[in-house]
């Protein structure tokens, strides 16, 4: 069964792992192999630790769990744009669960 819960700062490493895994699959041949093979894990960890350590009141993230194991996440910014409203900034699912 898939359950959902809000993302909290200690989830940064988990979110980074899912994000990196998703990008490796989706962006192979688009982003440099060096980045995808050697740099993406540290880059995404830094990004998510920074982002989740000081969230704004408009940030919202949800972690998807399959039988308790993280399998995907979404991250949005509420009211990002006056005309268009909220922005879905990230939506990633580990390949085996797509």
C-alpha cells in the first residue's frame, strides 16, 4: 500500500537519492555522464539539505512510501506566481515504481 506524508528536513538524504536516481534515468544523454555518474548524489544532497533546512511557509513536499519504503516525492511552492498560482517544482518516482 502507498502512503503519503509531509517531507521534513531529516528527509533530505532520502529525497536527494530519489531525485538523483530519477535524473540518471531521465537525463542520460542530455546531462553530462560525468555529472550523472559521479557528481549528482552530492549535488542533490546539498540542494535538498539547503532547501529543507530553511523552508518558507509556501513550500510543501510530500513523500510517497510503498509499505514504508520511500518510492517518490513531490515538492511545490504555493502561490509562486500571481497569475499562474502554485508551482510543482519536483515530481520524482524511483523507476521500479513508475
